[in-house]
């Protein structure tokens, strides 16, 4: 299956610091590990997982072998990067951050949770991962855990629509 | 832990050793990483812990000067008595 993977700006894994073989005109080399969620294996995002892991650069990745479906990720024994998602750039990250901030204000006002208002704007420099979390947390505080997931799903839809991800 | 959708900075501090030892349940490890992904402070803390473990792991007992070893042993015994 094909999925998506965020990396650091230097092409290394966000948590492992593994230097991924990057794609050029052709896909990057295959990387193989033993799959074990959050311990080893090739970790990647389905479209619905993207807001949870928003990072610096985004790639489409081909996964091979048995894929383990996790709540907010998928894990496989083999993977290779197919292409960079060029649309996920600094401008897009800023636009998504702003969208999440606006949504956070809206949710805070609607839920009568004014204390969150003080958190939202100062958090913007931290980027999309934090602002998307803040918006989802406000939704949760206003309407429960289902609202948290609904907000995350809404964020994923916003990203997918604009980057044409499936 | 799995019934929560997120963890706090304090929980990151409490869980960091288990995370680095790969001892967390997958769901908890995932929440840990999600937090570190958006929290610069915890990302820095995790980096510091990795660096510390890596550095300390390279020091053999023979490399510790005798006087330093005595000081450490004394401090450790006093800490255990307190």
C-alpha cells in the first residue's frame, strides 16, 4: 500500500534520525526492518493520520509486506520513498497552522472556553503540529473525546483536499 | 493510558526512560511521540536524555578517577539513606 511519511528537513526520521534514501527521478532504495509498532518497522501515515504527525517535509511512501494498522499510523516491514509531496512546504504549513488557529478560536468561543484564547496566537510560531493539537483539544474539552477525533478528521480532510492526497 | 488521546509534559518526563528502553505499550509510545512532535520543550528533553545515555554508556568503570568514584559512591549511599 502507499502511505505518507514525515521526515526532518535533512531527510532523517523524526524519532529515529535514520537517514532515509531519498527519491530523485526514481524511488529511494527499499528500507527493511522488523515490524513492531512504535519499536521498529517502517512507520507511516494514512491520510487520516497526517495531522497527528505534521512535520517539516512530507513524502509518499510505498509499503511492502504485512501492514499493521494502528490507531494513528501503519507499520510495515519494508518501505521506500516514492516522491516528495512538494505542496507540503513552508507556505502550506503556515496556512494549515493559521487554519487550525482560526478553528481553535471558533471552537473556544462556541464552547465558552475563553481561557484557551490566550494560548492560541502565542502558539502559532510552534507550527501546525501544535496548533492542530490545540484545536482538537478545545473540541474535546467542549464536547468530549469524539469531538477530538472529529476535529482531527476534519483537519486531515483540509490537508487532503488541498494537496490532493488519497 | 490508552483511553486518553494525549499525554502531558509531566507524563513525558515520567515515561521517557521506558520510551528509550522500548518498554512502552504501542499506544502509549504513539501518544508519547505525538506529544514530542508538537512540544519543542519535550523534544529537547528527549534529545538531552538520548545524549546523556549515549555519553554515560561510553564511560567504563576504569575511566572514572578513584576519587570521583569514591565521591559518587558516598553520594549514592547518602541518597539511599535519606
